[in-house]
């Protein structure tokens, strides 16, 4: 994020995606989201080897690390705002290989490879944080309540 912590002042204007070499602990790649975004909320690497992310403005982006390019960018407006506030974990890979993402109003499944997305549940309460998948259950919070959804439902 480019947003400064409490009492701080921001100097950056756009969030960056970094590639690190774990052995040397060096940054070996750096990319700015286009259009620029002030924050990336979460990232996952799917079975297709691509990096899927959610950025401010409800943007789903997909990065191809082999080519070093962004291959998809789309605003997702039908599901409410991104959830999580300062708790970034809003995406996870499910047991079926799909990507599950939490928005304030809905749980969404994103299909790796096609980037197709669909609402799988709307809990009727505002989703405030999450995400954990254990077995076929997806867990998330709605304020002070722990909620879950059965991913084996059609």
C-alpha cells in the first residue's frame, strides 16, 4: 500500500508488485499496476502459475510471472467493496483449484485460466474479514461472528 500508517505521510503514488529471489534476498523484478492503484489487498498463485490479485477499486488483476506482464485487469463491481480493511487475507485457493475471494456483500469464485468469476453466496451480513479454507469449508467474519460456507454446494 502507498497509504502511510497513522501519523505518517505518503511518498509513493502507486502500489508495486515485486519479485524476490529467496536465495539472495534481492528484488529481481518490479512492476506498477496499470492503471496505478494505491493498494494491493491480496495475492495468490493459482495452479496455472499466474499471480491473481485484488487491488483497490475492486480490481482483479492477473500477472504472468514468466513473461513479466499483466494479462488481465477488471473492476468487479457486483459484489460490494473489497473486504478486510487492514486484514488483507481475502483470497484463497480452494480444494477444487478455484480461487475464492471475499467482498463485503458476497463470496466469489474466480476460475484460473479464464478469469471468469461468479457469486457463490451472499450471506446477508457484511463480510468484514477472512479467509480460511479448511477441507470444504470457507470461514470468514461478519463483525464479531465467525461464519462459514460449504464449498461442496453446487
